[in-house]
């Protein structure tokens, strides 16, 4: 079903402005009965197909409002007949009314999705800047933590990833630090945020499990250990590990521009097929929407890595 799911999401994205885009039309496009297709889509994506269509239409409407369209025009393009009906649906979807998004667009200008997605750091920020952002977010979200414990984890992360670089040329430690930033935004526990700072240390470096347990404590050490054996195709036993891997994947998708077109397509395919359904389990709408949005953006380029049998190939590690 993974291959069909990806093709279905592409089809939906290309036809969002069509009033005829309904369950019957989508099911017929892929040769299924409505009942069978509904069941398969929900099992694979974690949500009903028309609920997914509504999500994507809301994202498109948000962009139109941020780019200067009136709320009514965005509502009509989204399939709503009234300003009021659209406003109620928008509020339910994002937690704030579209008039507030309109005010933000006037104030800041441009296509800025900060209020829809999770906060994004600037490209090429230093590890020092990123660490300060982690502390700032934890303070802003009133998350309990000990500064000495965080400092110890940060300095250990810098030593652990020392010498490694990302495709962007940045120090590799900036990736796990960005993972931790996303976890802090989702108000994860301190041990989970610390584990995010070592999200792939056991796969990318020579650090041992024992040294991480000794330095970071059993809780964070256990999460790091479980994260390295994470398989998106298998049931997830730990909610904390799921958050770590979703945050790690989101940052990878934010920086996929530094990879080849084939790798971009590979990551996008993989994210839509396996990570997006897991994001629905997580329940953070900002995570869901951005993973979905970035996957559809990058899936346009390169050769598909999903075979007709629904298997993903080749099996590459995230970078």
C-alpha cells in the first residue's frame, strides 16, 4: 500500500482546487471501491482520506492568506462557501482563527509558515547558537531542567560528534541539536531532549552505550539505545523514542536540499510512506503538516525509491 499511498497523496495535491475531489473520485482513480480504499488509506496514513484532503486544503489556504489573498477567497478555493464555515474549520485545525493569520501576514509579509509549523532555525547556525535556543525554548515552555545537566550533555555531544560534517558543511552535531530543539518545542521531557542531542550517536560515532549511560543517566541512555534500533516499519513501543525519530526526520527533511535529487526523492518517499503515519500517532499537528508538506515538495524530483510491491530500496541511513 505504501506505493499507492504516495501516488494518492501526489494525486490529491495536484487536484486540491477541484470541487470534484471526493472519496469516490479518488478511489476510482486507483481502481478501488470506496469502502476498500477508505480502509486501506486509513490503515496506511492514520487518518480518513477526506480528512487528509481537508488538511492539505487548509495548508494551501494558509499560504494563500500569507501571500495576500483575502480570507473569503482562500475559503472558496478551499471548498467552503462561507467565511464563517471556513473560519471555524481553520480554528479547529490550527488552534487560531484565519483573521489572526491575516494580521500576521500584514505585519511580517511573505510566505512565512512559522505559525503553522514548528519553529525553524536559520541554516548554518552554530552549535553554540543552537544550544542557547534549546535552553530558551525550555525556559519559555516552563520545562524543568538543571542547567549543569544540560551543559554536561551539550559538551559531551560536541565531543562525541567532533570531526563529523553534514552535507551542508556544518558540524554534524548541529543535526542532533536541531533534533533537541524540535523536542523542546513539543515539550518533551528533559531526558528525551537530552537523548535527542545524541539521536544517532551510536550509529554515527564510536561512542559506547555504557559511556552514554554513565554520563547521561539510565533514562536518557535507554532512549538513545532504543533509538538506534528504531524501525519505522515496525510497531513503536516507546512514545519518547517515536518523538526523537520524528524530530530527527523532520530536521533531515528541512535540510534535504543539500542532498542529490535521487536522495531527496528517496527521503520524501520514505517519509510519506512510513514516518507520516507515525506522526499521526504522535498527534502534533505541526509535525504532521510539515512532514507532509516537505515530502510533497521534494518528491517531485528524482526517481522513486518505492517499488511496485511497496518495498523501499535502497536502505540508506538518514544524514
